C-alpha cells in the first residue's frame, strides 16, 4: 500500500473546521466517558478523581494530573492510540470526526505529492559528467588511503628493525625521513 501524502494547508483548514464545529464534550461523551460539570476522569493515566478539564468554550481539554492537552482532534487521536490503534494519526481523527459529525472538509490527500517510480526517474536527468567526477573522487580517496597505508607499513617495518636491534635509532630516523 502506497504511503498517503497530505496537503498541509488542507489538513490545517480541515482541523480548524472540526475544532470549530465539534463540541469536545460531545466527542468525549461518545466514548462513554462521563463528564462531571466540566471535568472527566482522565483516560490517559491511572486516575481516580476527575482531573481533566474539558471546555466547549475554549475548545480544549487539559489534564492537571498527566498534563495531556489539546483539542477534540488530539483527544480522539490519543484515545484511539490508547485503545491499541498505534498508527492512528491526526488526519485519521480529522477524517473520522468529519464523517461522524457530517462536516464537509477538503480532500486531504495531495495527489501532486504522490509520485510514481517513473515520475521519480524523470524528475532529474542523470548528469553523467557529474557521476564520473564523483567516481573519480572516490577512486582518488581510496588511492590516497592505500598510499597512506603503504607508508605506515614502511614505517612499521623500520620500527620493527629498530626494536629487534637490527638498526640503531639514528638509522631508523634517517630511514623514516627517507634520507637512507
């Protein structure tokens, strides 16, 4: 299944419509959560007393226990995740709320952002000159690495000769410098 891509402006516009039109108390009640005046027992943590404020006036919820907060969209998203829908997103919440409360929202998917493999290949032509230059740079780096390695091995061989008493310290220094 192809990954869905969304138009951010349309998602923002739809979210705003949902928050304006869906009373948070109605959405919370639809999950079977009892509202005591303007508070609920928070479903997001182990709560015995109503510690989560819900306000239709401010269009938000806020738990003073676990600090969960947001609008009706975040409440639905977080509650669905709590029920085991781990991949439930803000867009899923917006689409569900729009469907349940019969709110017309714009199409959130942006087909222009969904590219086929063929589109991706055609998007940028291959610059063969640049590809060849990059390959040459890689070869040069590897060559320098080999030269460095061979120089290190030469120095190690000289140091071995010195440690095993085959040459003196002065001779080793001269050999390393390349004078002898």
